[in-house]
C-alpha cells in the first residue's frame, strides 16, 4: 500500500484519492476514523483506539475559476489557506470556521456555521460538488445536480457516510483585508431583553456582514471568609452582548485603533494559553470576557478569526454542549426553554458552573427547504464541575429534555 504510515502506528496519511481507496479496502472490516487535520490525542481522544485516516497531506488548492467564482480543493486543505489563495483573485469563502486549522472536508462533514451564516447559510450550502470514497472503498462523485441524495448524506455525515476527498466550493467577491467593519454592540443584564434583541437582529440583520449574540451566566459566586467562619454567597453574574458588524470606510484613525486592538487581543490570547495552575481559570475567564467586549473596528479577516485569538485558549475543561437550529417562528421560546432547562438543572444538581450561550441567524437553503422558514442557531455550553459522581445520568436527563423541547418547538439538533 502506498499510503504513508505516520509516526503514530495507528494513523494513515494518504496523498491522493487512490491512496484513500486502497487504505479503506485494505482496512476492512475495520472502520477507520476520519480526520481533517492534526489533533492531539489529549484534545480529541479516540473511541476504543480506532485507526485514524487523516487527510492532512491532501491539502492542495487545485484550481480557481475566478469568473465562475469556484475553487476546487483537496479535502485536507485548510480553509484559512483556501481563503488566502482566493484573496489573490479578489474572492473569499463566504463561511469559514472560527479557527485556522479547520479543513474543507472536516467542515463540510459537520455542516459548518459562522457569524456570517445569517447571509450565507452553512459551509455545506456552499459546496457545489464533491468526490468521495464510500465505506466499502468505492470512489464516487456527487453534487447539487447529480446524485443529489447521496450528496446530502455525505455533507453533514461526519465521516460516517463516506470520506470526502475533494470539493468544489462557491466563493464570493470580497477583499477581506480591506473590508472594514464597525461593531454595533448592545449589552444586556437580563436574559429576556437579550432574547428579544437577538430575535429582532436575526430577523432583520440589515447590512450586517457578521452577527453574534453571547450570554454568560455564572453559578453563584462564593467568597471565603477568614478561616473558620465559612463563606458568603455573592450572587450570580449574568450578562450578554449582541454584536452586529457593519461595513464602514477605513480612516487612518480606524486603522490605528484596529492595530492597537489586535495587538491587545493577541497578547491576551498568549497569556491565557500560557496560564497554568491556580491562576489559569481567572485569566482564561478574563480573556473570554474580553471577547464579549469585542473591538469597535476591525477588518473582515480579523473578525472571522477573532475567536481564534482568545477563545481557543479559554475553552478548556469538561463541558456539555447543546446546539440546535430553531425556526424563527419558535426561536424565542426555544431559547427561553433551553435556558430554563439548563439553569434549573444547575440549581438542582449543582453539576454545572458557568452556562454560556451563543446565537446567530442561519439562512440555509437546505434548512429552509426542510422547515419552510429561516432559522436561528443556538448553542449552550455548560461547564461541568470536575469529578461529579452521577454525570452520565445527568447528561442523559438533560439530553432528553433538549430532545423534548426540539420536538415541541420544531427545532433540530446540530
Ligand atoms: C458536530 C460538530 C459541529 C461543529 N460545528 C462547528 C461550526 O459550525 N463552526 C465551527 O467553527 N466549528 C464547529 N465545530 C468544531 C470544529 O471546528 C469542526 O469540527 C471542524 O469541522 C473541525 O475541522 P477539522 O478539519 O479539524 O475536522 P475534524 O475535527 O478532523 O473532523 C470533524 C468531523 O468531520 C469528519 N471528517 C473530517 N474530515 C473528513 C473528510 N474528509 N470526509 C468526511 N468526514 C470528515 C470527522 O470524522 C469528524 O466527525 C463543530 C464540531 C462538531 C463535532
């Protein structure tokens, strides 16, 4: 087999589609775990130590058709690299993930959303056609206009329905380094107003190129009193922000502010990444807080990777994540009910600490076809207290509550 075996004995690194076909056939009946890029075992543990097939060496941008605004890439191409190549043609990807390592195949396989989804839907909505290798090692092609049913099964199939080896993607005309955005930010101290505002912005985004709402709700903070006298409860911190980023003209003073802001965020990201020991959590929380108050001006490219500068260094520790697409007609009730479910659980069980939410609009032709309307994306992250004894039962309970809300509100799990 010409497939290269990586330093780790359980990882294959094919160089082309023929290599993928051979690897899948030779591995049968064993099922391979597909990966887009490189991930450490700590970050992404393998279920029962399966053999991994990583597409990271199939990372070429193969052709750009500037007139048709199309780009053909191998599945392991990083979206940040594809976007850089497109920039030379005055083009860019409408949807990119929030960190630079995400690959085209990996993102298409999960659907892929971003703060531009209120304009451009999911990453998978922007895939025109693809090549794949099925679980039996057969090569095939599919697209919007041929094998459309299979196309849909592979997009969002998370690698279970076939390994994507190459994709043709739609691009848009944009100069991400010279498109300046100004942030129209609103802050909230109560959840009801945050929900109302989010719904209004998702329904009528105006000319916003990016939009995102974030809500944070800590568990009651306790302060220790001098030895032997116990602790006092200081109450819960709750706040939210909605940011819509609109195009603006670049001026020298905006450029200077952008430079200052971007240096400060990078510095904060580096400090948060390096933080360890007892000081680590407050530093990371401060970094996440800084993200809530995102800068007033920046370029579109800065804004797309804003989270990468700070958040990736803060997202550590066990957490329960719930993500749903809610039709706009039931968006506010879905958001309220999910919030109530999670905060009630925290009160009863004490297993969650910080509960945070992120939300934005999704105008996906695929979802629109299924539901007859546009959607809001809602994701909740609940930090788990370490060493909770009955965590599995708790998670099952939460999951079934979420499923019931989705059934009643016609929402879909992501
Ligand atoms: C369900 C889910 C949804 C996510 N949604 C978003 C999001 O909307 N926005 C965002 O910024 N981040 C999202 N993430 C986090 C992360 O950014 C994405 O998982 C992203 O796709 C990771 O890219 P990757 O190239 O490293 O893929 P990996 O993390 O290696 O793989 C992601 C999934 O895709 C499969 N896969 C990878 N490559 C291929 C391929 N070539 N063919 C077929 N299947 C493949 C994998 O088996 C795995 O199931 C999501 C994560 C998950 C698990």
